[in-house]
C-alpha cells in the first residue's frame, strides 16, 4: 500500500499538482476486497514489523488502510446505500436480473451530471456481465448507462427465452 501511495505522490509532484508550500494532499488508502474468505491481513504495515526499543522505534513505518470487505455486507445492507462502492458490490454478486437493472438505473441517476464517469461505469458493467455470463450473453460495446440498460434488457429477455427453450427441449 505504501508503494501505491508513494507512486501517486510521485505523479502529483511530477505534474506539479501539489498543495501550497509544496505540500502533498492527504490520501485515504482503500482496499476493496471481494473474496469469499474473511480478510485476515494486517491493516497497518506497522503490525508486520517487530517492535524494537529505543530511538529506532519512532522511525518505523506506519500506514493503515480502510478495508471494505464485500463479504461483510448483505444485499439488504447495500440496497439502501447511496454510494458508488455499494453499487459496485451489488453488481459483483447480483441475485437476479432485476437487481442489475435497478443498479444501472441508480447509477444513471447519480451520474447524470458526469458523462465520462457514466461511460466508464457502462464499460465496466458490460465487462462484468460478460464475465458473469461466461460470455454467453452477447453485449455490444456501449457508450453510456442508458444504452447499456436498453441492450441488457433485450439480451436478458433473449437469454431467458433461450434458457426456457433449452429446458423444454432437454
């Protein structure tokens, strides 16, 4: 984590995007964990370094990060949350197609004044849906969330019809 923060600071210094008096901005390191097992790693680098006596102790590194572990939240916890991280977590493990469409609608509302972020989310959601369907869901490239939703609705309907047809003819 310390390396990532330092690389960010290097980029800011190089781009001359520092605060007055050449100070660096505060950074909140965040780990978004989406594994199934509980997160067990130390959340502060200082916890990984043996304690030492004397003068050296005050110079040992310390850096903590904020852990957001998806497996600690249920759909009921996430649904009322009004933030992008909750939306991302809901899309990682949707319970049904309606949930995917509801999250796309919420993102569309939240990001209405930020077309670039809307485009980025549309591209990312498309990639997530393709991966989750093991590429059985053919989704064309899209430019925004409205276009994505229209495409997904049609593809979900076609996929459902195909699935029912396979069951009937099985």
